[in-house]
C-alpha cells in the first residue's frame, strides 16, 4: 500500500563514482491533445497490485512499474550500484550520466513538505521515500528517455525525471511485489503526469480501468474519457495536500446510514484494498455483521487471506455466488455518490471463502483518512482530471479498450458494420479498437 508517502531529504554517499554530465534537451514530440494508452497486468487477489510496462532508456528497455496515484515519485531499482534490491522481473536500471541537481524545482517538489537545502547547487538530488506500509526506497533523481506510444501508434520520446533507487525495504510481513519500481501519478511536480503536461506531450489527465478478471489499461490524456455517463466530483484542495482527495462523505450500508459523516476520502491505486478510519470501520463492520445474521454464511478463522472471511456450506467459486447476500456500501458526497457493490469490496480466497476487502486504516497509521483502493476500482474507469480539477468514474468493461466513435446504437458495443483494427499501442494484448467504415 503506497498511500501517504513521506519523503525525507538526506545527503548520502549514493554512488561510488558520482555521475558527471549535463541535461539533454527534452523532445516534446506530440500533440498536446493526444493520449497515451498502456496495457496493465495484475489483479487484486492473489497478486495484490497492477502494473504497467514502460520503456525507459536509450536504447529503451522494458520495466514493470506498480501504478500508484497515491504518490508522486516514479522510481526504478537501480544499479548505482545496488545496495539492497528486491527480486524483480528485470535487471536493475543502469543509470546514464544525467543527474537532477539539488537546486532543480523537481528536487524541491520531491522533498515537500520538508525544508529543502543544498550544500552546493550542483550536487545530486538525493531522496528517501517512505510508504504507509513501511516499505521504502532510497536513491537519487536522474533523467532519461521514456518511449510512450500514442493511441494512433506514433511514439513520443520524452526525457523525464525519476528516482534511481539503490536501497529498497519491504515489510517482513509482505512478499515483495514482482515489479521493478513504482509509477507515481500523484499531484506533485515530480509526478510523471505533471512532467508530461509541462512538456506538452499530453493533458494532465490520467485514468485507469482495472479488470476484476485481471489486467486492464492505463491512459494519459483525455481522448479515452467517456463523453457521457461519468459521475464527476470536484477535487478537494483543502483536505489532503498532493493527493487525489474528493472531500468528505457520509457512509451507508445499503439504505441505512452508519452515522459516520465528514469522512475525508482519497483515491489511491497504490493500495490493494480499501481502508476506512477506525471509527468508521467499526461502525460499518458492526452493521455488516448484524446484517449477515441468518444468511447461512459463517465467520471462519481458517482463512488468513484477510482478517474477516465468511464460509458457506460449500466453497464459493466466484463473487456471484454470494453477492446477493451483501448490501452495497455507499459514500455520499455533496453532489454525487460512489456505490461499492459486493464485488467492489469482497474477494474469493483460494479456500473458497468470501473475504472482506475493507480494512481498518487506523491499524496501519492512516489516522482519519479513508482510502479507496484497487478492490473498489475494479470494472470502472477512474479518471483524475487535473485540468478541470475533478475526479470521475463509470462502470466499464476493462478487458477491452473503449470505443470512441462506433457506438451508433448506444448499446455500448461496436456496430456490426465497423471495421476493426488494433490500436498502435495495443501490442496484441488488448482486444481491437473498432472504427466505423
């Protein structure tokens, strides 16, 4: 879980042979209105995360990055040399000689809200990033080329800043995620999304569509934003700095209020599960347990997948075996509501039990913050529109890319007369995108 990232400024002897050199010019190659789409791999259970594949370096090499809207800094495990690296799908990134200097505004952004001081203007920008689950990365900011494919198939090559992480820690209670690092998509200036906006590559809009079956897609820019059907909520600029906050909400189970109001809500794709603050979690749990009485499912202690699991007379094969027994959980904002149906808060464990994918945030140090994570994003397009300062969501088939112009009959499916062709960025992973003849 990557929410509430804390970054500390520290001057460390990061490299046995410090980088030398100067910046190379970024090459904004595209139309500011164009969009980039990336296939996504992963699932909520049992993997616990979703990742995108990015091509970095010259010549470009592929790396798997955990998608994280809850933090700003993108980082790769890095041979600088590597002091402590976790098992990963690819060899650690070999940095070039292009350092981000200490006086660079990006370095200042990485250290916010700590006071940023430089002993020398030309010194390297060191960082330590600490996540709420006690994972961490220590490294230095560098720049290198990212190759990103637009939906029309053309490639944008942009020089972006990211973390070269040579010392990573993973909590002893967790298996290390099988990725090469983190793709930070938060609100800060160091975010890849903000950098792409500054270079004129895409608009400052990011969206993800995570499939409950596994996989999905991620996009930068606004071309894949549905033209209708999206529930939009203004971003809150006062609740939680530098995170995608929707302001406060009231919590309901079915049609009944939990009496929990004024709950600060944050969207965070770096969190596998959803977390409610202690008091809200206890109120919801109490109502849920009362609601489950007499429904022929029973609390089991046999399953360690999550703290709360139910078993039936025989193992459940899917959420659809039990979803009718559970009420939707609803968050009501001032002008909208987010409904979490049972498939948005339950998983079926390998033992065939239904487990509650909402956890007590107070137990992991989140205080009064309520985090909506991947389990509640499944089979929805979630859009973070920084241009219009709003967050939107709508149900979607995340196993296929959306159709933009071919749905003349309004049924959500391409017309039979359509001519199908793959996106240039499809890479053969997602089903084809269809355009009308």
